[in-house]
């Protein structure tokens, strides 16, 4: 059950926001074995506060830059993670038209006991 946080510039349309969510969800389902309907995404629009180095590591970023943070359980291989990054970039290039240079993805891994889906219970460790 990944928890996805996507930060993007303000003024985006609902279709743009939906395309971000859909593209990330499809990539996770297709590369790291996340069920297609296991969707918990938080999209945050920023008028200010997206501060980034436009040239870090020789990658030229624009004001369309988005940050995608995915919190998920440990256990994916490096190859699976690399496939995820590529698939997200491909999906978001197709719709909503982002450049791959403008997409940052960060994975935050944790364990089964680190999740509660409600009712004050850690359902994965029962």
C-alpha cells in the first residue's frame, strides 16, 4: 500500500492533476506489483515553496518541475525501482506532457508495522 505525495505548481487543471495520479498509479502497478485499485495519493499545489536547483547533476529543470514521494514497504529490487522511474517518466511525458527532466521521484521504504489503515490497528501485523 504505497502512499504517494505529488507536489506541483499552482494553477494546474483537474485533468492535469488526474493525469499525474493516473500515470504514477499505472507505473506502480506495472513495475512494483501494486494492485491497480490500491490508490492513496495526496496532490499538493504550490504557488510558492517549490525550491529546486534547476541544474543539479547536469539536468535542466523548468518551472513545471514536480516532486513525487512514494512511501512503500521494503522489498523491491533496484531493477524494479529503475523500471518504476522510467515508467513514471514515460507515462507523465505522454499525459500530461511533462519533460522527464522535470520529474523527481523519491522512494521512502518502511516495514509492515509502520502502517495503520484505520481503526487504530496495524492490519499488516495482526
